[in-house]
């Protein structure tokens, strides 16, 4: 029988770090130019890529569908939107999906409170959302730089992790401003869950879809909304491939 968790709103937190209220320092750097730092960061990322293969394949039992759609875009920057259903897995799954194309992930500063991994998130490509408006320009500049470097910027628009959730929660249009401002192509990945012959936890099938292009005939705000709607509807359709609820979520009406 599935575990049942109750929620009041779709923004409820079911996973919290040891330092949920973590604040970025006033001089936090989203892009490091120090060659020693960059060398160490590259080494740690390659190591994480190696770990991700075994963790995703044998720990989470992940299968990737339609990975080939990314091949034609190896020489350009892109955005990858996904549903947020694995506290640790969502650090590794995009790297496993993109393989040789390095990823940088938009994250909440609260993630720095995760044991061990939290301390390494910046070197792994974490792009924490600023706590202060004064830091927003540097954050957006960092995203643009990664796109110019032909990297993949990963975004989880649902924001909060709901482990093993099989639906797609409503998410705002805010994050879809990134592709519009950077004139970049987008993709989406939808994690779905299926029962396995052996083991209690389900297997994960990740579906890749795209490319989603911007409609430049529209004003920027309308481009943002259309991109949001197209990806949201695609992810909802893909989520129907889930056939097993390891954790069931029910609304608490009290």
C-alpha cells in the first residue's frame, strides 16, 4: 500500500534541509574565474558524472527515452525544464541525461544545507536564486554566460520537491523568462514511475521532449506564456505514463 502524504497547497515543502533559511553572502559569486577553482570544479563534475551513471542506473533504476533529440543541439546553449520529484536524484539525473553537455542548475539557497552534496553544489554547477534584489543582475548574467558557453541550464519550475509524485504541479511562468531573454531553445524532461519486479521502490522512466522554440512574432511576455503553456501541457501528457504510486498525495481540506 502506498504511503499517503497530505498537502494544503502545491507549494508545501515535504523535504527540508538542515538550513532551510540559508542566505547567500553579500559577495557570493555565481561565476568563478580563478583557474585553480575552475580546474577543481571540472574534476568534481567529471567525478559526479561518473557517479551519476551508476546511481541513476542501479540506484534509481532510471531509463531515458528520446535522448537523441539533444544531439542536434550539442553546439548551442539550451534550457531543460523538469518535474521535481527526487531530493538527491534531481542533482544527478540531468547530468545523466545530458552526458557530455555540462549542466548548470537553478537551485534554492536552502539546498546548501544538504549534507555533503550541499557544500559542493556551486562546483557542481548550482546557480542559487538570490536572496536580495541587488544580486539579481549577477545571477542573470551568470545564466546568460552559461548559455553563451553552449551549456545546458536546468530549471525545476515546481520549486519544491515532492518525492515520487506522479502528477505535474502547477508552476508559474517566471522561470520561462530565462529562454526569452537569452533567445534560447528549451527542452523538458518528465520523470514517471513504474512498478518493478524486484524491490519496493519504483523504477523511473524519464521522457525528453522538444525542442520548444520561441515565437518571435509575439511580444516577450506572450512568448514566455506560450513557452510555459507548451511545456506544462507536454509534461502533463507525459506524466500519464506513471503506472505506480509509491507515495500518494492527498489534499488536506481542514
